[in-house]
């Protein structure tokens, strides 16, 4: 029988949409499931602030009455305006190894986009850069992170067979924590701190850091990430949402702020213990015991030896001036004290030399690559 595509219209169908990924990767040791409640919030048009400037529909693929694939069709109008494009995004795409299924899903997104005036399709991308993006094309035998997509090796093969081409690549690194701060980092840190009158700021209260610099952290992100692939500036509602969502759960020992002599934020580094294994044990659920695994990974002594680098941002006028060295001169002793062996960089654009240059004095291993594909809509 041919593949049939069904639009998600009910909460029961949305549950099937979210759960399909869990079932498809149930026995895969490298896949890290999203939290079900987080996904419900992401796809909810009232709860996700990105719907201020996005529109989306979700689709399920069936064969012989069996669910065999899913995909989200998204238009980020703000990104299209910023980049002067007419692109529809496909995201949260999963399918069995059957080209008829993948073709039906992608054709549905193409037609959905065409009916709304779009002339290209790109992905996998989410609503914004805060969603996982890029299809894994190298590193299928590496454990995923909570911020990235895991997919089977046949996914990119299907895309290429269907005429999709590379639009952008991200690379990911294991960055091994040195026993001591590299000497060059020490020298650069001392010089830059003195030359620009910079200060290192640490907090022990999530409420206080949110009050003092919550807004500034995400404004700095907007300024720093503005030139990057597909980025659309965070709205005020998104900033408010992310301040409440993320700052209360991070270990503030691993959050370093750099400010100038007027206490204005010029750099920030945010990292946390890897939650990959904890999320696998939780199986996408906080209840009944998922919360225990996550709290154990975040706050107990016997935490993961792997660290996730969530955010490193430096004000454009301070880039290439040593502020990154100052950030890591503060963080490295903390990482060592807490027992971390290496950090996951998470995706960095292949051509972003500024970001990759900051790992120059560390032992690194490039172990994953992921890709955004693009195709002209016929």
C-alpha cells in the first residue's frame, strides 16, 4: 500500500507525533530522548513564544495503518525577513528506512510551503536556534547530547537521493579538560583583564543572576549570533521565557560572566553536566522517576564526567581580544574540581573560525558532523 499522510489535529495525535521518535530509537544506545513535557510546550502555539513570528503544522506518515514517520513544517517569518529568503523549514523528521515514506513526508512540507509562497525548503531546523538543528552525517557511534539530533545513517542518504544538497555544516568536538590552565591562557587573561578593565562575576543565586543579568545574557546572544546561519533575534517574550526556563536549573559555579568597568556584560560562558545518560534512563519522562536521574546528574557528587558547553558568547567588539581565554581561565579549575574529563562543544558552524580558534590550546577531537539541507521547491 502507498503511504498516507495525516495532519496532526488532536492532542492524541500530537502524543503519537512526539512518541514516534522514542519508539524508533528505543534500542539505540546513542540517541538521547527529549523530555515529553518539553516537547508538548515546544509544539504548543500558546506556550512557545516563537509562534509570535512562526507558523507550523505537524504531519504523520502511515502505511497499512502503522505509523512509519513524522515531520514538522515550519515558516520562521522573522528569519526569512532577516535573510531575505522564502524558505520553509522541515524539522523533527523521523522515518523508517523506506524512501517512499521519506519522500512523502518531505513532499508534504514542500507543498505546504509552496501554498504559502515559499520557494525553497531547508532543514532539519526548528522554530529557532534554541531547537535542535542539523542532520547527523558523521559520528553515528557517538552519544548524542540533550541539545542535538540523533538520526540513523540512512537519513542523509534519503535526502541526497531526493535531490537535497548541503546548505550548511556544523562540527562538534570533544574538548579535554587540561590539568592546569594553559600558560598562554593565563598570560592573555591577565593582559586583557588589565587592558580593558574587565571583571569576572560569579553568582550563587539563580534569582539574583536573573535579576541582574538575565536580560543582558540573551541580548548578548542576539548581538553575538546575529551573523550566524539562519539566526533570528530572540523576541522579548522569548527572552522572558528562557530566563525563567534555563537559569534556575544551571549549576552557577559553571556560569561565568565578564563585565566592563561599568558592569555591562561583554562575555558569558554557561556549561552544565551532561544529561545524556540521565535522559536515556528517564525515557523522556519526569515521572515517576525521571526527575531523580536528572537531579542526580545535575547536583550529586557522582555526576557525569562529561560536560556540555551550552553557551559561549562575547560582544563583537571584544572578540579576538582574549575574553574567551578569561572565561576559561575561570572555568577550567572549576571543571577539574568537579571531576570532568572532557566537554562536548555542541554544534559549531564549520566555517566559524572564531569559535573554533578558542580551542587552539586544548586537546580536541572532532567526532561529529551534522548538516542542514536545502532544495528548490519545484
